[in-house]
């Protein structure tokens, strides 16, 4: 099955949970990533229980600071 | 409004745009934009808004210019090192366009002062050009509670992202990111670095959003997160839904007054 992750096609041999995808995709700072599945937010509590299906669209959204240089 | 010959010449390249015209130029001259942070993002945003003739530009920043800022904060020059950033920014803007009223606030935004700063000139649009998450959440919450539109942006390394909040039109920053990460949990530009042009690219997009909002033209980045990766030159847009459980703009909001998440004090590094 194929899913889209941040605009790139990813092939999965079997359905996995979003949590497993976070691990296999080596998502940076996984505790602080925002996850969208098919344009809906997935809460942290739902990451283990949400299984991915063929054609799903996943977006990992990351915190970005930047701008003015204050510590 | 009667334009002087100098104004007609200065703004001629945008007055000929059908989306601007003399009506749009009048809107720019009457508009008031508050820029919070005069660093990598705020520098180009402030300069382009001033160049376009935005009548009042507010600059909020407590910092002084440092040598390490100059790689990306192009509103400041070598001779400005040691000067308050808001003063350096004001001087650059007045060199560029003496008609702009530049209001300076040499302080960090906090729950105690942000509403007063926004109300000071009754700013029409706010640009979040800060680098830290407590400030970003504070600006978001203040704008939601005060019903003000704002542009959010962040940059790091070769990456940047930006979205626009307009009251009643789509999600806020907290819908997407919920709560600030603990200090040092996610990398900052100070630790991870940033390509100087990222502020130019993303900060200029923020200025474009402000100008479009003032004109009431085009499609804003409401309900969309625009991400940009300079290493591949890929721009992407991610459609964002409002989060019904959002603490500030959701169906049962729990944030009804502003809170400081962990805020630096002026002068403290
Ligand atoms: Zn919200």
C-alpha cells in the first residue's frame, strides 16, 4: 500500500499505526510533532490506535522558531 | 486624499496595478502594521511595508544589534552594533521612506503589555517575527482574543513556514501546535543555525500577506500552512483545519485571558 507523507509517496508492506510511522520515518522531535491525517488533526492520544490505510495522506508539522534572535 | 507629486512618483509602480490604484495606495497610507521582532523575519517585512507606504509601522524588540545579527537582519548595519534594534530599524525605515510613522517599543511582548501595544495605535495587522514559542503563542492568543489578523512565521536551517490568521476565517496557530514545547525541546536558530535568506524569503511573504489584507485582495494563507525548503526549492501548502478543541478559538475555549508561558525579561540573555 502507498501513503503520502509530507508530499512524498511512502510504500508500506502492511498497515501500521501513526506511531509506528513516526518511528520508521525517523521523525525529528517526535514528542512535539503535530500530525494531520487526511487534513484532520490527530491528537497525541490517538497516534497508537490510528491505523493507516492505502491512499492516506499524512502531514507531520514541526515547530519552527526563527526570526529575531532572542535566547 | 490628495497625493503629492513625490508620492505619485514614489508609489507609481504599484499604483498602476489594478489591485492597488490610488484607492489601494490610500489604504496603505492609512494602514497600521505592528511588527513584533526586528530580526531575520521582521527586518525585510518592515522594510517592504515601509517602502510600500504603509503609514504607521510599529516595531517591538528589546534587543540591541549584535554583530552575529547582521548575516540576516538586513535592516541593521555594521555601524548599528550596540544600538537598540527598534532605533536602528526606525533609522533605516526613515532613510527609505521618511513619510512612514515608525513607533518603537523597546520591550519584549508579555501578557502584561501586548494588549496595550496593539491598542496603542489600534494596529490593523500584526506580524509575528519572533523567534521563540512563548512569544508566538502569546501573540496568537492576543490576536484571537482581540480579534486581530496576524501572520505567523518560523525559520530554521534551510526551512521556513508561514500561515495567516484572520478572525473567523480558519484555524489559529494554537489549533495547529496546541501548546509551546518545553524550553530547548526543539532546536532554535541559535543552536541549529539558519541561512540568512530564509528571513528574507519568509519575512517578505509575511509583508505580502499584510499588504493583501490591507487591500482586501487575493487569497491569504488562512487555513493553509505554507512551507518552504530552500535546499530543494520546494514550496508546499498544507490545508489546515480548525481544531474544535483549540484552547483559545475552539468550541469551548479555556483561555480567556493572556498568560506568559515562560518569558524572557528585558536585558536578560
Ligand atoms: Zn485555534
